[in-house]
C-alpha cells in the first residue's frame, strides 16, 4: 500500500480510488498476507524480524515526535491572552494536575518498585526520571525559554508513564514487585493490558499517519481544493512500522528466545527499549526548548560586529 500510494497528490488520481476503495480485493490480500507466512521458511521470517526490530524503533521515534507536536499544540491552545483570561486559569489548573500526577507517580514507583536497596536498577531508573523532570521544569521556567508549566507538565507525565512501563516490562523479581508473581500474571490482567496496548498503538498509528505535517522540514506547500487530505504513502508507511512494533511486543523484542505463556512485552530487551525511549523523549523535548535560544544567540552573535561598526560610524 505504501508503494502503490506514494506521491499521490490529487483526488482525481486512480490511486486515490485504490486507497479509499477496492475493499473486496484488499480483504483478499489481507487474508493472503496472514496465511502466507505460515508456509515461508523460517529464515525469511527471521529476516523480517530483524527488519521489524529497526522499523519498530523508527515507529517509536515517529510516535514521540507526534506526541511532542501534540503537546506544543495543546500548550498554544491554552496560552493566556488578554481577551481569554479564563483559558489562563484553566491552563494553570491542567498544568497543576499533570505536575501533581508526575510527582505522585514518582513517589508511588519508589514505594512500590524500589522499596529495598537490592532493587538498585529500579532505584536508578526512577531517580534518573525524577532528575529529568526537575531539569525539564527548570528549563521551561527559565527567563530565556519561558515556555510555562503546561507543556512541561504533560511531557513530565509522559516520561513517568514510560518509566513505569519499562519497570513493568522487567522479568518478574518478587523482592522488587508490589505483589507476588502469581497474582501479577493472571490471565485476565494480561488480556486487559494487551487490549489497552492495542487501542493505544492503533490510535497513535492513526494520529501519526495523518499528522504528516509535523514531519515536514521544508516550506509548507499551498493546499488546493483537489489535494488529498493527507499523504497516503506516509500513512501506510506508519501503519507498516506500527505492525512491526506489534510484532516486537509479541516476542518482547527478543528474536532468540520465545516468551513465556501469557507474557507479552516482558523481558530485559523490552525494558531497555522503553528506558531509552524515555531518555530520548526527555532529550528531544529539552532540545526543542533550548534550540530557539541557541539559534537566537547565534544570530545575535553574528550581528554584534555589524552593530558595533554602525554605532562607531554614527559617532
């Protein structure tokens, strides 16, 4: 679908009808694509697994950019204006909720997953998350950045959530778990968690695939009435990467070992993938806060000699 809809620009093109219709033939292709892998050699499936691991990582990066783009849009939506003082108070209320949830999340993770000194890895994960939150808040409130508390509160909650999911993906260690492994691995809990994960990933795939503009680095093109509403090729590319991410969840990102029964996205590989994703999210958001100041300082530095020459000549 990505190859067949790439560079589709106008609604009158035949590829637009292919993207929006032909559901009978697409259903046949879907059933064929589900059945065919059972008859393929294991070597080919393993090659796809290696590709899927890279594609799943790319999907996490695209999802991260989309999430931060949404946070920036939400922050602009609640930016206080003279004629909208109510939005200022509501934005302050929402930012307080997010920051409070982040703080409570860190405290809860300490008491639940790092109650003993032997849980040194969990202590490191949670402590480093708390440090990242403090740095994000401090940078957001700096006079040169001045981005307020709303966006930092949302990204702080997202980072705490990533830290919690990383800890939950660790192999069961009774002394570091709030409940024993028998209760924690009940089938219905696993099924509910998996259904929630499916909904979250599908929603993220839809929103990322349609929100292609936040990934454009060039100038925005002028849209016409007969233009397609979004980039079909990019939409299907994101869906293929999302499917690769699903594949990695089923095998816990480990191609060499089979996961245990009723164990989805559990293992050290899954844990470190989520931890690295958390660190990258914090670093990416901090760079988005600092980069305008850095560019402004460069421009000011380049203009300083010109300003001094002009002043001396006027004198």
